[in-house]
C-alpha cells in the first residue's frame, strides 16, 4: 500500500472508497472520495481497487447530487424570470434583462484539495462567486484572521474531514474530544464570529461527516453537520452555500427546501433561520467599451 492509493475496507463490505492519506506502522489514515469522512484502518483490512466502487449508497448519493444541482438551477431560472417580470413592467418591455444580479460571495475553506476542486467547479456551474482555499482543519482558525478581512465574504464555508473517534472516552457523543476535527471547526467559527457577529451579515456553513452539530451551531454557525452523526456528501456544504447566495436579502432561506434538497437530508445537515445574500440591481449594467456615445451638441 502507498500514499494516494484508492482502497476499500473489507470489514465494512467495501461500501465506501478512500484515499490513503498517511501510513504509520501497520495502520493507515483514510479520506473518503465521495463522503467527507476521515478514518483509520489496519493495513490488513484494506483492499486496493482500480476505481471507486459504485455501491448502492454511492449510487443514491450521485443521483441525489444531480437532482440537487438541477433544483438549484431551476431556482435560478425562476428567480430571473420573476425579476424580469418585475423590472420589465417598471422599465418598459425589453428583450434583454433590465436588471443585474449581485449574489452572495462565498469564501470556502476545505481540508481536502480534491473536494475543494469539486466544490469550486460546482460554484462555477451555478454561477456563484466563490474563492476557495485548501487549508488543513487545524489551521483554519489562523487562516481566517488573514482571509476574512481580505475577501469580505457574505457566506463562509468551513469544511473538510471529520468523524467520531472509534475509541472515544465513555462513548460520549456530546464531547468535542470524541471527534477528529470538530474542535478545529469550532475554533474557526469562533474566529469568524469575532470578525462578524451578525448572523445575517455572514452566513456560516460548517462541518463534515459525523461532526458535532450542536457545538458548531453554539459556536455561531448558521448551518452545520451532522445532526444524526451520519456521513455527508462532499457537495452538501456547496448546496447550502449556493442556496444562501441566491436567496434574496428580503427573504429567509427556506429551511425545508434547502435541507430537504441536500444529498444527506436533515440527518446530515441542519441549521437556524437565516436571511439570504442575493441582491438585484437596476438598471442593467452595460459594457461601456461597446457603447457608441453621440457627442453633445455645443
């Protein structure tokens, strides 16, 4: 076995694919390829595979991911149609949009470079303005000291890998010491809330697989994983952030809509009522380089 090898765990029936992140003695640190899970396993329990196995769980997640992205795109189209109807009546009938859009800007910190790449591709597909940085979970709090004043986002995503420790003390799921990275996420949220305390001025989406949901919300997150301590899909935080980005500042994000359309559902992601970050502007912005301006008469 080598670093970067694609493997499955025999003891779990090979249901989830992992990449080997690190090897020490007779064990390996594993990162999920589709689910934001950090795990460890004896090397003897691992089987190397040439490609990610399409288990029933993975197949269902892929179908739900496609449905979720399609739902977001429909929401965008319906929103644009409503805006055009509203502004068309006020500014005259026009074929081109009479307005311009200012969706909320996302700053995405991810503890996995591969997931970050997938997330940025999804933001681009959905036309969500986003800036992403690969930062190990333990360094996220320090990174936010520098990045928040520089980027000035409307939405902050703090995610990566997490998991419930196999040999946790007293099997206490309400202790941060029972989780691999939940404490790091909490520290990052606390730094973000020192920067911006208003929950509607900075929407925070935080957590990964099996994260300490209650602790993340208490620290100041608007949305977090994982209420039922289940695995969440790599794109769940992206879906929530995109929904916040394109929900009007005049509206509260529809909780049933956003959580029901995540890949993991309400067992994987939860949150509190929060306003959107989308703004509409008038009149339509023009490309001044293409305009012909008639000189004023003297």
